[in-house]
C-alpha cells in the first residue's frame, strides 16, 4: 500500500481472534458475574457477548470512567459515528474488530446501541430523577438495551415458535429482557447510592425520598435510620418485581442460553440480599456476593434452566 511519508504510519488493526481475546479479558476483569454467565454459553455466543460487553463498558466509561471530565456531547456524537462505522463493517480500533465480526454472525439492531448512548447523554446533564418513570427511562437506556442486545445473540427457542399452541402464547421475550436489564440497573443503583452521592448523583426518585420523609441532605450525610430502611425496602421490593418479570421470559430463550441468564440473574439479585443483611447501610459497606456463595448458587440455576 502507498504510505505517504508525512502521514503517521497506518496502524493495522488486530486480528479477530486477538480482538475477542481482549474482550474476554476486559469482561473477566470488570464483571465476574457476567463473565461467569458467558462461560456457560456456547463459544460463538460467548464471544459475541464479550464484544458487546466491551462496547457497553467503553460507552459507560466515556461518562463514568477516568477520562469522564473530558467527555462532552461532541464526544458522544463522535462515539455514535464510530458505532455507525462498526455497523457499516468498518472497525475504527482494535476492540471494534470483535464487534464487527459479531455483527456478521448475529442480526443485531443498531437502535439499542444508540439508546445506550442516549442514556449516557442523560448522565452528562442530569443528576436527579423526580419520579420512577423518569428513572425507568434512564434504566431502559443504559441497561434494558443490554438485554435486547444479549437476547439477539442468545436467540429464542425455535421449537417453541413452531409449536401448535405458539400463536396463543407470548413468545417474544423482549419485555422480560428489558425487565432484567432494569432490575440489574436498579440493583446497581441501590448498591452504589453512597458512591454516586459522593459524585453529586442521586438516582433514587426524589418523590420516593419525600414519601418516606427522607431528604437529599440525609442521603448525602449517609443517614441510616428507620426512614432509610423503609425507603430501601421499598426500592428492593420494586427491583425484585422486575427480576420476577424477567424470570418469566428465560424459558423462551434458546436452551443453551437459559442457564447463563438464570445464573446472571441470580448472582446479581443476590446483591439485594446482601444489602438487606448489611442493614441497608450502603454508605459505609459495598454490598458484594462472595465467590463461594456465587459458586454454590450455580447448581440451583442449572436446575431452573432445565425445568422452568
Ligand atoms: C450473561 C449475559 C448475557 C450478560 C450480559 C453481559 C453484558 C453485555 C453486560 C453489559 C453491561 C454494561 C457494561 C453496560 C454498560 C452500562 C452499565 C454499566 C450498565 C450496568 C451494568 C453493570 O455492569 P457491571 O456489573 O460490569 O458494572 P459494575 O462494575 O457492577 O458497576 C448494568 C447493571 C446493566 C446490566 C444489564 C444487563 C446485563 C442486561 C441483562 C439482560 C439479559 C442478559 C437479557 C436476558 C433475557 C431475558 C429474556 C430475561
Ligand atoms: Mn454509567
């Protein structure tokens, strides 16, 4: 290829195999829960989820990562242009190579990716949410979209679609996939209340705080009292209702996807149990599920994947 002398050397992008290996390492490093889930999947689907995870992580880190102070609307505009390039089959950097390959194998729609960027734009300008409806839109954008992306890769059980009774039954698990994303995001928000408050963000709906006579000042001060415990119990109950809705859709997924999703759901939902065990003190204790507890959870999720 003609190399113009005054231009910087054109870096050749990594191979597809190397790009997926980078995605595997990033997923394993940043989310043991999701990595565990992907290791229960068929290899082609597992790699695709790693590629999606890295794109989602990079998108989130534009606003939540170490370089967030330099991120503006224009940054997100450029990121969306890079997304369009990926969907046109033209990777811009090494990690893109894996997602371009994934798009050649799975019919992913660009819209959930655009919606995820729209969610990050909300984090640029918004640090309070008046109502749960406001917060639900944010959760759909940053997490419900992940459910849509993941479901396209994991696939739907085709035998169910051709069954004689299939017309009567809802076979499209989209609502449940979005519900699991929202449930995960609500869990994430409850776990990180203290950390987010220290960054000036309160995701808990202000109308909910008011309903329990708990103020923004109480939250910023990390007050844990009967009002806080009642408010958190209400939030946890709502998150569990979204998990329950998600459960009803897992049986519609292709067989090899059910265990990974049951596992990811159960492991993430356990964070809520830990928050309760910690007396709802999310200000001085970061709720996490010990590895042994995660391991001991897997057999019951396998049973559920086989019978539900
Ligand atoms: C097993 C499986 C298919 C997992 C999907 C893995 C995946 C692609 C995750 C992407 C997560 C991500 C980095 C999104 C960017 C925005 C963000 C940070 C969202 C929050 C995630 C927290 O990620 P993480 O744990 O790494 O961050 P912390 O370090 O803990 O802060 C979110 C909480 C959203 C996560 C949402 C999902 C994983 C969607 C799950 C839904 C499905 C897999 C659909 C299942 C289908 C049915 C029918 C139920
Ligand atoms: Mn974020």
